[in-house]
C-alpha cells in the first residue's frame, strides 16, 4: 500500500499577513457553468466543487506499510497497529454526504446574494426584529425587577 497525504485544503488560496499578526485568505472569484451560481460573490469565492473521485483522492489516508515489517518481533508489529488510527478510506455514504453538503451550501447562498436589494431589505428586517426583541426583553426584565422589589411585594399582586 502506498501512503497518500491529504492535500492541504488551504493551498487553493493566496494568503496575506494582516496587522494583528494572523493571515487571511485572498478570495478567488470564478464563474460556474450553472448560471444561478454566478453574480453571487459568496458562491463565486468558494473553492472548486470536487468530483467524487477528486474528493476520494483528497481525503483517503492509507497507513504506511513495508512488507519487511512482517518479519518484525511481535511487540514491534504491535506498534504498527497504531497507524490504523490515521487510516481513512471514505465509504459511499461519506461521498454522498460530501455532495449533499456542497448542494446545501450552494443553495443556501443563493438566497444570500449581497448584491441583490432584497437581501439588504431582508437583513434590515431581521435586524429590526432583533432590536424589537431586545427592547421587549429589557422591558420585561425591568418589570420583573420592579415586582421583586420589596417595596411592591406588600401589594400582593
């Protein structure tokens, strides 16, 4: 068996140093053959969609093995067993899950296109709703605090 290392998923991006001492990925925007995925910066900045074969090639991790290890003493061969903890050979369910996650991710971003006015309108509505809930929570909290005040407990509400 040959060992295949996982290809670093971060190699797709170019990296820059930012003032706080960390690194940030520089987005690479690209066009898709499916028109609904184009003109959406959140989708266009995603890495390429992997085919099932490419996915298997990238995530498969085979353990190191030398045929001569069969001649090792038992306690040495026993140490080789630990290598299996790093073994990964994706099942068909894993491949299906990868494809499902890709479809869900892309379809989820379709309605979150920052270039469309309806996205900005919806974002403002959500923000306003959250602000209203915070105000409502603060009002209820103050009311409960006042009811717990010993001065008002005598009134037997």
